[in-house]
């Protein structure tokens, strides 16, 4: 999607990505502060959201920023007080990736999505020391008492919250839930 946004940037905004990067650098906004760049683009120039993200990424990369890997994003998510959740996170992501050779863990600032043709699972620290596992169902929903309708989390239609003290070896019950989400998003 970012490629399509970048390719049509001049048509939609009147400037190419390179021209926007030059404008960001001349503005005084720190190009490594992508949130500030997006805010400036919106407030000062009325740039649409997807274009804001593409320009902010390009400006940050031009200033030396390297997008973290999914492991890098997970390292950030599970630092400090949330560090004890990392082994549980890793166990759930491994189980999601085992659904098929085309499953891929990606990185986001607030969660780790697992994607096939589209995202079918998302894993992140949850409330009150839990691990949140979001699942995206496009059709039938498995009958599992711990599965609840999701509320605004990472394209998930349903989720489960695993207590932080869950043994990482005790997550196999999630396999049929992940399997169904995988099948419905391929």
C-alpha cells in the first residue's frame, strides 16, 4: 500500500515524496520524530493520513532511521515492567507462525501482527499484566468460552487475554483458534 501512496504522491499532494522530505527538513521539525512530522503535515499542509505516514517514513529514513524488525518491535514492547510477558508472547507468535509457511510476523509500535494475505492474529501486552491475543474471523467463530468480541484492537474481531503467569508451554489450546483465523484470511 505504501508503494501506491508514494507513487501517486505528487498527483494527490502537489509534491513528490522527495520534495516533501526537503520541506520537512526545511521546516525545523525533527525528521526522526515521525509523530511530529505527521502532525506538521496535517496541521500546516492538510496532507491526508496515508500520505503523512509515507512522508514521515521517508523523512526519517533519509535522516538515518532504520525500521526495526518484528523482533526489534517486540523488544521495545516487552521492555521494563512488561518483560515477564515476552516468553508467553514468543510462544503465541511461534504457534501462529506454525499455521503455514506463508505466515509472517511483522512489527508495529503497539502490537505484533501475524499476517498471511491479510492479518489473522495480533499479539501485545494487555491490561493488568495480561497478554492480549487478537484474532480476525471473517466467517464462523470457533466455540471457545475464553474468546470474546474484540474492541478496537489491531483488526481483531475477537480476542483472548492470557494471564501473565501462564506457562508458555500451556498455550496449545490456542491452536484451533489461530488455525481458523489463518484459514479465513488466506
